[in-house]
């Protein structure tokens, strides 16, 4: 028997009603707010959140959900022939039905909704804003109301469902103690379709990366505190590729997102670092959806802000996610192997303008 549990290894701060958290501190750290001047994403770009089931009734997610245009709702026919009847809004692999969001008899855990908010909450001067506020969330449920499941095969089927039904990037904020071909083959299959898979490194504060993030076919993401050090709970190791800001487990400053039915809260866990990277990939694909998985990983690595020891290290991987530089790199890939030029490009442009004006005077 396979036992996965998420909720006891991460948590919420006290949920509250919100007025405006769109200037939340993590956006300034990863420069997503600067990247919005270039793109806020496109609705056609789909991020699959394979998790506990998203509650799209939250005011900050009402318009963010993916709709399967090939399916007719509630006609009890598999219109698009994908093997799933009436999957207009995704699929619930827990109840094996077409309602991955909450129902009266089948509530969902807050976890997936919190993640979806980090990715795609709209920029509308209310509540929070996601890293990629204009992209779409595909709702694929694998975790029950207690945030657990018992089957690698179900996990694999969910990954394959997302890959075959239009996902452009897959977010896996789940942690497992072991790997299995029952889901690893499906991750490899997603990669073969040019779909990056992003996963959380784990929340035990140990020098071991959890599966599936440990896989070579997955982008492994850890967490930092609000001041840039490895978060107290974040797992680390040789497989770690990137880190993103979440805050420590005891911090007052944790990343803020949404909680069903209409609340907001701070939260901690690498589960909330991974979606920042998934959202960045969605922004990159919004500009160029032909980017390969290898190209995306290369850009993310080279555009990251190096932390700790020079170069890649076990605590922070290639460094801190930089959304602006990753997006810029899609538009202006450099001739050499370094993306550091992008950081000084605006400064060079200003100097050039000054010089030109001086010569004309």
C-alpha cells in the first residue's frame, strides 16, 4: 500500500478576509511584477494543477478554470473520445468522476486552491495576483479531503490525462518517498510531448529530494525565506534546480494566497514554491509555445539569481527564480551561454541614450 500525505508537512497561517494583497512581497523578489510589463500570460496556456481539487468559486479564481471544449456537459457521453465522460472541467481521480472541484458530498482540501491562486489569480486590484495572472488552470484531482491517496497508478493516470488534454506545463506539489514506473513513465511521456513537469522538493528540512522532484525528468523546486536563505523546512540535494520565496514555517511573512470559500491566508511549504516556477514557464510559453523542455530548463537555470556558493549548489540549485530575466530570455536569447547580460541591458540602453544625446548637443 502506498501512503502519501501532504497536509501535515505544511500549513496555513490564520485565514483572513482580504482587501488587496496584489503587491505581495514575493513578486518583488522574483520580479514577476516587472515581467508583467512584457506579458501576463495568455488564456490559451494551460497549467495543470494535479492535486487536491481546485475550488473555482473563490472570487479570485472564477475565470481561471480550464474548460474542455470537446466535451458536452452532463450528456453522459464521452464526446471527445478521451476515455473520460463529461470531463468538461477536468477529472476527479479520487471519486472517478467529472467533478474535481468541491461538491456537497465530496469536499476538497484547501491545498490545490492555494496553489492555483499563486499561479493564476487575476490582476484586478482585488485580493491577490498570481505570477501568471492571465493563464488557465486545469483541475486534476488526485488527493482526498485529507490530502492523501494510495495509488501510484492513479497518479500516473492523472499525469497522462493532463498531458493528453492540453496542459502546457504540469505542477506537482506532492511529495513521495519512492518512485515507480507507474507514474515515472507518464512524466517521461509528458516530457516527450514537450510538457515540462515541476515538483516540490519536500518539507522535512532534510538533505534528500522527495519524489517525483528527484527525477531527472522533473524540475525540482525548493523554498527560501523572505530574506533569501533556504527555508527551514525545505528539502535540498544534488537534484535541486531552483528555489522560490515562501517564508519560513515560523515567519510572520509567508506567501499569501487564497483559501476556500472566499478567504486569504499565508502559507508555508515547497508546495508553494513549485507553482511560482510552473507559472513562470507558462509566461515563457505565452511568448513562445514551441520552446522545448530542455530550452525552458536552460533558460530557468541561467536566468536564476545565484545564491550561496558560486554556481549550482545543493541548497539552492542554480539559484533564485527570476521571472523577468526568464521572460526576457525568451524574447532575446543571447549568443553566448550566459543570461547575465539581460540584467544590465536596461542600464546599457540608458547609457547609450545619454551618449547619443551628448554627441548631438
